[in-house]
């Protein structure tokens, strides 16, 4: 029996659409997703010890420690397997050091995982605009992303209410303009080093332009993965 599980690292700045694209892959392809940002926000909402420890860092748009997020992801990937469908890593690794910790983890489970990197490419201007218009479901189990931009297909059907679970929609504290700029510049500081590291360990990197509608991005992604043979 082939027990290899695909891991797809969605690599892209805040606002690139990692969450929305992941959700579509989950719904349409049956893939699984772990978003480190969502897991951390869930801890904050539940007021766990971990949540209390990371709240200030997250609200300020800074990064929590590499070891902590790496452990969250490794624990998730080694929990008793309910499905061997592909897993999307959304928001991890974010630094070269996290990638190094992840490579060590993967090499300890050599036969189990096959890792590919999906690089979501978008300009800085488009990103700032997206983040300025972004609102999310306040329910920490849901966290669906919407856009208030005029004419956007991601607009909620009813103003201020989540289409999926009917909870209220809110702005994330770290989507306020000062924190957005902080997060984007932090991301850029790390991205180049991260990509260079992943190339140095011969990870296959598929680049997908995401400056277009979500469904078009999804189609591009699936086409590109098919080309590379899933
Ligand atoms: P996100 O929802 O992916 O934008 O993540 C929201 C926040 O969670 C980030 O700004 C960080 O404070 C924290 N976070 C999420 N993933 C990571 C990660 N891989 N490394 C460090 N901090 C993270």
C-alpha cells in the first residue's frame, strides 16, 4: 500500500489568498489544510496558555517563535491519520529557519511525505489594497475571508454576516494599516531567504500568479500541478 502523503506548502504574503485558495482545494479536491494563523487565533479565542503567550505578538503583526509554530505543524501532521489526502500548509514555513526545522521533520519521516512548494505571486500594491478591504468571520472555527471591495466576488451575501455560519464579520486587528505594512515588510524580509533555502534543498517550486479571480487561480494551480504530475 502506498502511504505517501502530499504536502503542499502555500507560500505567499498575507493577502495573497492562501486561505481562500486552500478552502476551495478542501471543498473541491478533498484536500486538508492547516493554517498556522487560524490555529493560533483559535488558541487566543480559547484563552489557552499558548493563546495568551502569543496574542500581543500577533496583534502587532510580528512573528511568533519558529520553534513554537514548527511544533504546532509537526504535531498536526503526526496525529493519528484519518486521511492521506494532500495537506496544504497555509502560512508555514515563513522563515528559512522554520523551513529548516520542517526539512528535519520530513527527513525523520522519509517515506511518508512528498513535499511541494506553491509560490503565490502578487505585487505589493495589489496586496495592500486587498488587505485594506479584507474582513473575516469572527467565529474562530470558521474564519472565512470576505472582501468589501466594490464589485468583489468575495463580498458577503448579507452585509456584516458570514454566508457559511451566520456569525458576524470583523476586521482582524493585524489588518489595520500599520500592522499590514509591518507584516508585509516582515514577509518580504524573509521570503527571499526562504525561497533560496527551499531551492538549496531541491524542493520543487511551482509559481502561480494570484493577481486574478479566485477560480482562475484555482484552475491555474490544478493545471500546473497536473503538468508536474501529482
Ligand atoms: P496569518 O493568518 O497566516 O496571516 O497569520 C497571522 C499571524 O499569526 C502572523 O502575523 C503571525 O503573528 C502568526 N503566525 C502565523 N503563522 C506563523 C508562522 N509560520 N511563523 C510565525 N508566526 C506565524
